[in-house]
DNA sequence: CTGAAAGCGCTTACAG
DNA sequence: CTGAAAGCGCTTACAG
C-alpha cells in the first residue's frame, strides 16, 4: 500500500499522544498543561506517550484557542541599537512561543509619536510594549490608556502605579558598582550621566551620589559629567573628566556605549586601562565584550526582560477580554555585577 | 442590552470582512491572498472592506491551515554575538509572520554538534537553518540531509549545488572595498583575514589579492595577517601589521569585530584614525556605529537574510510535504559600501 | 476526575 | 468565477 497516510516526520499531534496513552485528547491536554486534576496513572501514561512520541505542542493551534488573535505593538524612539536588538530578541522569541504577532513602530519627537501610535491602533494591536525612554513618557502612556490599550513599561525606574512594568533595580545596581570601585580603593571616581529625561539615569546618578556620601567621600561637581547614553556623548564627557587638573582614577559610565566612548578617549590620550584608569559601564550589551579590555559592567537581562514584557502584556490582554481586572504587576529582574578586565585598583 | 457580543477591538476576522463586502469568506480570502480569479467588482468591495475595518489576517489561523505545523531549527556554533543577534532577529521576525516555531541549538566541536543535531531531530524540526560557519560544514549538512531534513545555508561563500542558500557576493564586496581604498590613494594596504575555515573569509582575501594585483600593486606577505573573526584576533593581527618597519596606511579587516580590535591597537599606539591610519571592516554590525570614528564597512543585510532563510526553508518544507521537488534556490542579496569616518586619503 | 462537543481564524479541496 | 463544507491542532466551556 502506498504510504498515503504517512504523517510527515515531527507532526505528532495531541491526538496521537491521547491515542497512544489510551485517553481522551482533553486528558492529554490537561496533563501537558500541568493541570493537577488528573489521576496519577493517566498522567504518567500521557507523560510517557509525550516522551516516546517526541510530542511538542503546536503553538499556532494553542494560541488560536487561548489568546485568540493577539497582536502586540512595540513603540520605540531612540535607544541604543544593541539594546533594542537584545530586547527585540526576547520580545520576538516569546511572541513566537505565545503565538502572537508583533508590530514595531519607530518614532522621533512628539508629532511622529502620535502618528506611530495611530498606525499601531489601525493595525489593531491589543497592547503595546514601551522600551526606554518612551516608558517614562506620561503622554504616551496616557494616549494609549485613553484608548483602552494595555501597556507594559520596560526598564523604567519610576513605574506608574497602574502600568505593569519589567525592570531591574537601577538604584541597587549602581550602588553595587560604586561600592565595587570604592572597595578596589578608588576615591576619585568620575561619573558620566545618562539622558536625564530617562528615569534609570536619574536613579543611577542618585545611587552613585548616595554611596559616595555614605563612604564619606566628597564628589566635586566637575566629576559628574552630562551624557545622553550615546557613544558620542560618552566621548565628550570623558574628555571633560580626563582634562581635569586632578583627573579621576575611575569612570563609572551610565551605560556601555558611553563606556566605549570613554575608552576611546583614554586610548587616544595614551592612558592604560585599567592600569591608569578604570572604566565601568552599565547594561552588559554585546559592546561590553567587544571592547578591549573587556568591560566591567552591570548585567541587565535584557532578552529575558523582553520575554517577560510580552508575557505580562498577554496576561493583561486576557484579563481585559475576560472582563477581569487585576492590579498591575511590577516585575523586578535580577542584575549582576560582571567583573572583567577594564577595572582594577588605582595604579 | 449589555454588550456581550461586542468584539474586542482589533479582532476583525475574515468573516467580518466577507459580511461587510457581501461575499463569502472564500472570496474574501482569495482577494486578500492576491488570487486573480475574482471578479473586479467583488475584489474592490473586499479591498474596501479590508480598509474600512482595518482587517489584518490572523497568522496563527492561516499557518494552521497552510504550513500545518512547521518547526524550524537554528544550529550555530560560534559566530560573533552581534552577528548572531541580528540574524536571529530576522529569523524570529519571519517565523512569527509565518507562524512557525523556532528551536535554537548551540554546539561547539563535532561531538556536541551530533548531540545538538539529535536534540533538534527529537524536537521534531522540519528543517534547519545553518548560519556561518556551520553552513560550510559538509558533515553537518550531510548528517541532516541523510535524515531527510531540509537545510538552508546562510552566508556561505561556497554554496553546495543542492542546498538552498542565502548570501551576499563576498568576492564583489571585498573587491569594492579594496577599490575604494585604492581610489583614496592607499597603496600600502594591510589585510586581516577571517577564520580560514569560513568560506567568505577565503573569498574576501582572494578578492583583496586579485584587486591589488590588477592595480599592479604587490602585497608583501607580512601585510596579510591571520585572524579568526574575533576581536581578540583583530588585536594581535593589528599589532603585527602596525609593528612593521614600513607599516600600512590602511587596514582592511575581514569583519567589524576585528576592525574594532584594530582600532583599539591604533588608539593605544597613539595613531590618529583616519589621519594616520584608515581602518575598514565588513558586515556592518551594530559595533560599526559604536566605534569612534564610526567604521567604514560593507553592509550585509543580515536581518533580511535571516528572514529570507526562513522563507526559503518553508518553501522547501512545503514542497517536500507535497511531494514536489525543485532545484535548490540560491539567493544573492545586495551588499553596500558604507562610507563613514574611519577612512580617508593617506596622510 | 474524565470526555464529547464546539470553535478559535483561516484556507484546501471539492462542487457548481 | 464563486461558495458550502471540512479541518489544521488545540483548549474552553459544558456535561457527567
């Protein structure tokens, strides 16, 4: 007999599992989704069948039934390319897992932001993810909120009460980094600020100041240089700091891109890193490991945050469709201080 | 009446469109998918309905019917983090659009590669995407092929006859870059090779040699330094080149990461870029715009290549399921020479 | 605790 | 050229 009915390899469905285990598809579904209300024996038979058949649920089928047809928008303005890349990786990965579509809109300035929001709405998105710095724009959040579109803010340091957020504790992270430099023996520590409109930037600076004050070390005004999170702004800030008569022995940059800029300046001036100058960053984007020496920084689990943002948003969307209403969840992910070769005790 | 039946915003289905246009869902489907076999009048009514209702097809529903349940594997070994990030972005984006699932496996060395392949097969993937350098591993390709798993090779410079591939023309790209440096007036041009096991690396070197030869300029052996596509290898290669008694006025690096390394060395030696040394790269990853000065490089549309790879693989999978067999398609994407600030006429 | 029925949104055959 | 029927794989109510 010609193998007309032969399944393509890998096309094991939940019906195959059910048949193989001698149960109904429903029972198989319950086991696979971890429902407790299944007899132990049946559960084990289903689990065995899943293993033997190599079953993997088809997410298109699942999401068609559960989420219905969800669409998630991402509205961003001008974050670092590397940061956005990593975040999008997480967003797309989770979207694919959850079977939702992703629409991305870029905007620059308030006017183009209204237009971008409009495009997202016309495309029928059911919720929007706001990466920094838009996560801190009350107008943006309000505009979406007024139209009944759920929002999740990513990496805001000042989460709004009723807007779910995914973030790390920027204050504690910057505090840990400052302590680390102090413990190495540095006392003349320069700081390059991030974009002051961006709440994490404010918090990182505050943590730096507080930690220095607690250590009883005065920070001259000239030791805190303005920056905008861009490489270019890191360059000029570092020049400012390194041209001081009494220059710092360490520079704490509010992100990795600015640290890359600071390193370039130091290299240009012939300063050895970390021998004559320690440079540390924040975020741990791919740039950190491309630099030489590799950058000591605070690891922010950006990809995981992207995934978490999608999950949080979907939960919000489902609640809304079901007419439920819950308090906004604020997820604080773990940061990590990653020691690499760009920092050492002062020479 | 309580709005029990009210649709959630954005949940416009093809049935809504059909009703609004006064046709059957099938006719609506045909119009939406661009079938020509529809009367002009009906087509226009459907198109109007799509516009007015803001209809967007639900891809989960579509893919459930068309692709069935496809799963795509990505098997990679050790490419640059930035390169892989960009590629994955394209792969995930297209997968989400096509409603297919993505499974990613990393391997290092032959043994772990067999294990990774095994895991992908057990997960029931219907096809595998091979980024560099695995795209050039005949063993890997053969192993998958023997089990009847379609493969698409990304960024191989030596596409195998019967394995579909997505790539740029590395030879022409490297040729264009070499010409560009020659046209600027450079004659002492150093070259940092990529991993010699990687076919694009071979081709880029060959193009460099050929173009120099055509220009009648001899390339001393010492001007071609070995590298492995890593930042670290770029560092030592650049040291080698810049320590020569008669050092080059320009360095052509086989990728951006190595160019970043070369720049660091130049900065460390106090060489001004591009005044005293031009540095150029290849790929245009995010690193290129993070460096200072920003890097002149060959733009490879990596994200688009990721999308194209998924599409090519899906086509292959569908053909296979339908029992069709076609010749393997080899897609050559456009590169672009991006002039930035790291290159200039010799000082 | 278990299962038969129905349907998520879409498109592939199959009739006209 | 157009449409009624069926089904992709899964899970949500609804009965027992």
